[in-house]
């Protein structure tokens, strides 16, 4: 059996589909039925529509009228970030998470024609905000479900390469998912490949992992440009460094043309006074002299917990690096360290000159540039996990604007 035929549903196979699989097929069809392309799951989508809406006498043809689609599924359009009717390029959103790529690419005139996300919690959040249920496991999606597109985006799993994870790289099965991205690139030949990952991907296994990825893209005919960028240079108060890889068939992407935004500090994104704050009620220490580091971080103090033992020199107990991240306290006149995906309790402590409290979940989302009308998960732990796994929206927005100017 060919890989492109694997898991392809027959015309009558929708009876065995899960709810999320049905919604992925329906929502992708509804939003893309006006495109001059027909995908293998569309017959299944039409059957599902006819059955669900009682349109049993409707012909076998496509529901190509967007107004008809809107009338049948208004909930897929009445969302904070619906797909634009007019667009200048198309893209696909792999390892989509909660749509950190989708918001800025749509704002820049892009139409998403395919999305994929493995985590069911993130899938529901994605659907709530964009009116589209992502397809699931990228390793099980038939290749011909994916239409041709101009830009491929992928914030592929970073935990295998993250310093806060195990750093197992390709030994972690999540680390090998980049090869599924390569298969899609080889089959669909997008004009631009736009990848994002943690900075430590560059150094993992002595640079061999990164070299393997770049050579893989070059072997597919792409000229690659790479640079580590910091979210704090693009208008959000977060010291979040990420490696960005841009591939194009014809020319190198010029990172020097990106326009940085004025640096913000934590106090610029805080909830108004009187909000429901969670103050630190256990013993803590605030330093007499809070100095701003070159990164913009201002280490203000720490919870009075055990410090790291290994490698700690005498007299350095007041340095931020000897305290575990959930025990550190940062001043609101500086930036915040990168939000990790592993922290599900929101132990991000800030000092306003008077008291110490947690960042609220809304403040965490602002640290990544998400709009306040973004619909979040119902579970607080999932909210923290999802925002820690996302990308910095203003940084992605500036990159895609330059991609349009330079490569599209």
C-alpha cells in the first residue's frame, strides 16, 4: 500500500471516524471549498454535511458556495480569527499548537489550507479560535490530504533539543518528526519553508543535529538562512531565544532586513490594579540591589527554598542561576525569562517594588503577544503548557512580512 493511500477514508468510512477527525474533515472542507483544488477527503465531507444537515436530496457536487457553507456552519466563522476571504498566499500550519503561527500569517494576508496538531486539548483551542479542527498525528495523515501551498510553517517539537528537557534529540521519537516535515516538503515543494525551534537545537550533539536538518533541507533543493532571534527584540518583554530557519529554492533570506521593535518590560503587559492576583505568602528574599542584565532580565530575589548544590561557588548564593526557575523572582522593570512548556502550575514570580505575586495567565499570554480576545483552554495547567509551547506572535509577524517582500 502506498504511503499516500495510508489511512485514506473510503466514501462510506465516515462512520468509523472520531469526532475530531470528522470536524477536521468538515472544517477544512468548509473553509477551503472555494479553492481551485479537490482533495480526497472532500467526498467524505460532502456526505457528512448531507447527513448532518438533512440535505439528502442535495447533489453529489461540491458545496462551493461560501455563503452556503456559512449558513450551514456559522460556528466555524463566528470565531476571533476566521480565515480571510481575500489572501495573497497560502500556508500550512504543522505542529500547530494553539496557532501562534496562524494569527500573524493571517494578519499578513495568508490563507491556511491545512493544519495538524497531535494534542487534543490544543486541537479544541485551535478550533475555538480559528473555526478549524486540525488533523491529528502528522505521521498518519495521508500525503494527498495536504494541498499545495506557498509557505510551510512548523514549530516542530522542541523538547528533544531543549535545555529544560532531556535533550535526547533524535533519540526521542518527537525529535524524528522533522523527517515527516521533509516528506511533506519533498511532495509539495512549497516556495518557502519556515521553521522554529529552541536555541539549543544549534548546539545539540555538538552541532550534528542542526547540521543534519540543514543538510536535509539543502538536499531537497532549498537555500537555507538561519539565525537565533530573541522575542524581546520584537515588542514583548520575554527573553525567549529561538532558532529560525528559512528555506527558499531561489535565494537566501536576509535576516538583517528585519525591523526590531522597542523593548518592553514586564510592567507594560500587567493586568490592571485590583485584578485577582495570587501573592506569595511563604518566606522569600528580595535583593538590596537589583541589577539589569544585558538580556534585560532583573533578578529581584528568590523563594527561600533549597538552592542548587552542584557547581555552586561560595558567595554566589544570590545569583539567579543557582536557584531553580520556579523559585526565582523577577522585577517588573525588566523582561521575563522564557516561559517553559513543562511548567503547568504557573510559578512565574514577579516583584513590583512592594510585593511578590504570580503572573496571571492573561499576562503570560501577553508575554507571547497573544491578543486579549484569544479563547483559552478551560484547564489552567493546559493553558500554561500551551502558551509555553507556542511562538512569539510579533516576531513571527515581522518574519513573515519580510518573507513576503523577499521570497514571495
